[in-house]
């Protein structure tokens, strides 16, 4: 059975291009984003990892660590970082896990248990290793997305989703297409009286749909 929202994510010890980590210890009291790709030195993933590098200040502002995972070696990751940084025109300070044995990919249900890497493999041999996992400081999975190899991930949406998750941790929900600064939704489980006490003024659109200013 795959990981579900609010499951505690698997802990593991793994090599990265920046040394050995214990995943839960590495997360610490931060939010974390684990993002995967099929293979180093591939075109779409180079653009994606460059996008992650360019957002370094945004991740830091949200108390969020980012980490990649690939089924290539740590040495390959170090070499590939040069291409990533050249394309991004900025440093790629995040680590990339060397999941040569597929332990992390399988633990996060990105590859089936029977998967293996054949000699002379291509990206297609690990095509399903192309997911994003947003993890809270409680080590629980908050959101996941999986893309095919041919569609580059939208990291502006990953950032927006992270903002939504961090906002919802304050006891509200976010409407479709929400971005920071817009009104949020009061959960139906909160009575009007409690909503007034907690949020102040709010707008009732339907009895089950009430909006208020985002809490600070």
C-alpha cells in the first residue's frame, strides 16, 4: 500500500552528494520537500532542478528544506550539479540522495517492489521515480504529486501548495487558485460563534462556505 496523506513518511539513512543523512533528523523542525527524477543528465530534470535552485530564498523564507532523489550515484550527482548550476545561473545548495539500491524509491512507492536497474539502463527503466512529496515538521506526508517524464513540474505550483499547507496549519482551508494575501475558508466544523471569536469578521456565501481574511 502506498503512502497516504498524514502518514508518517519512512525514515532512512542514505548517501547524498553532500554526505550521509538520516532523513527524519535531516528534516528536524522544518518543512521538507522530497522531489525525484528518473536519471541524472536528462533534459527535463535539469530544467526542474535548476528551478528548485533558483527558489532557494523562497524555500528558506518558508522554513523548508528541499532534497532530490535519484537512482544514480552521489558522484554522478556532484558532476550533474555543474550543469544544473550553469542552467540556473545560481547555486544548487540542496542535497541529492543516491538511491542506487532503490530503497528510498520503493519505500515511497515510486517504484514497485520488484523493480531493478538493468545494465545500460535508460530513464524509462525508472520512469515512475518522478514525484514530489511535501512533508510537515511532524514528519507526516501533507501532499504528493506525480508527473510523467515528458511534462516538467511546475515549481511555482509546488511553492503555492506549500503556502496553502502552511496556511491550513492555522486552522483554515484555501479555495481554488488561492495565493497568499487572498481570503481563506473557515472550515464547516467551526460554528459561526467560534468563527467570530477566532477570525473576526467573515463573509457567508453559503452556510457551508464562509470566507475571512487570512490569519497572520
